[in-house]
C-alpha cells in the first residue's frame, strides 16, 4: 500500500478515534451536566421547601404573637373595665356619703335654727315677764340669804344704778 494511502487511512482511523473520544468526552460531560442540573434542581427544591417551612413557621409565630397580643389587649380592657367600675362605685359611695353628710348638716342647721328660735322666744317671753320690781325683790331675797350664810363678806347696798341692788365684795375680788 502506498504510503500516502496508509497515512490517509491512519489519519482517518486517528480522526475516527478522536471523534469517538470526543463523543465519549462529550457524552461524559453531558451526563455530568445532567447530573449537576438534577442536583441543582434537587437542591433548589430543598431550598424552596426549606423556605416554605421557614415562611410557614414565621407565619405561625406571627399568628401566635397576634393571638397573644389580642389576649393581652382583652385582659387590659377587662382590667380597665374593672378599675373603671371600681372607681365608679367608689365615686357613687363618696357621693352617697357626701349626700348623707349634707343631709345631716342640714338637719343640724335646722335643729340649731329651731333651738335659736326657742332661745329667742324664751328670752322674749322672759324679758316681757320680768319687771324692774321683780328684779329688785329677787335681789332683796338674795341679800337676805347671803346675810344668813356663815361666810365672811361685805355687802354694799344701793349699787350706784339707783336700783338699790347690793354689790358683794369677796376677799379674793
């Protein structure tokens, strides 16, 4: 066989081997790329599931926090209602006590007014019924009783007012 033909055949065989090796390498790279793609898809799915899980977890936590806040708000509202009711009752009791005190004060003022009117009426009646002569007579009776007592005293009659009532001087005055 001529050299050139043999070289051509060898080159052709070499080219076919190179082509087969390249096909093999290409197939190998394709399989590796497919595996990498499958692995990336699997990893992406896992990441998506993890993110969904985290999102669901955060959603549940947010719901729990919201429920807790609602409970706290309800408790605060109930506590405020209780305090308001307590303050309202205290205010009602204070108002009732004040009303009672005012009624007692009114009754006391009315009683004092009646007492004052009674005293004024008594003084009016007594002043109308007591005459100057009666006062002189009572003065004379008192002087007689004083004179009958065993105590040391000095009695001066006709005490300067023209009424003749005694002026009594005691040892201390």
